[in-house]
């Protein structure tokens, strides 16, 4: 196998190609959508690096692989390529996230306050992933106004942001870090 060249210079003029070959400007809403999913995937890599909790480090690659598939789906011009039809829109993936949340939540105290992001680096990183996930959801919702998007994607991302919130609480407890409760001074 030959080594591929990482730089093509094709994007030097502010344009890029979608899967299928369609050329769009780099500020196109589709790039905002899949670029944010890519950013989320990178943020998850940091959680994996920080977490040190075995079950978490086993679950996160599954999520990252699903996000790669979602990114490819969003980057595909479905008028030219059939790749979008191959996305694994399996409800079992959403159920998997829900079961993981239930498993972690069972060991946590009831939530009585809002939680301020912070504490252990892995818990804080989960909050960053949660907010990037919410942004990805907004960008994909915006894209859906212009292009047909499988509704499963938005449901998956919605559940995934909830997952990162629960994971932040779970990792804070795992590392014996107190959650930082928001107590409004209103």
C-alpha cells in the first residue's frame, strides 16, 4: 500500500469536495454540520485519554465510530453517491446510549441542582463534548432545512449529549471529585 499525500492543495481557494465530487465553499452549512461532528469526535478522544475508567474507554470507540459514519453521511452528496443509504440508523445504537446512561445513573445521587462544568479533567471534558454535541445537533437541524436528513441522526445526537452529561457526573464520582453545584444568587 502506498502512502497517500495528506495535502492536496485543492482547498487553498476556500472550496472543498463532498463525497461524490460536488464542490462547495468551505463555509457551506453541510461542512459546518459534519465539521462539528468531527470536532465532537476529537473531543471524545480527550475524554478517552483522561478517563482511565475501563467501561468508559470501551464504550467511547463505539460512539466515535458511529460519529464517523454520521460525518460521512453528512458529507455525501446523495444525488451522486449512494453512501448515505449505508448509514447504520439502528435504534439499538440509541438504546445502547440509554442503557449506558441508566447504568451510570444508578450509581449517582439524585440531581437536585444544575452542575457547573469543572472538577476532574475527564468530567470537565465531558461537558465540552456535551456542548459541541448540542452545536452539532443545531448545525444538522439547520442542514435538514435544506436537505433531507434521516431523523435518526438528530435523535442519536440528542441522546448523546445527555450521555455526556451523565458521564461527566459518573466520572466526577469515579475520581472522587465533588460536583460543582450551581446555587443561584437570585
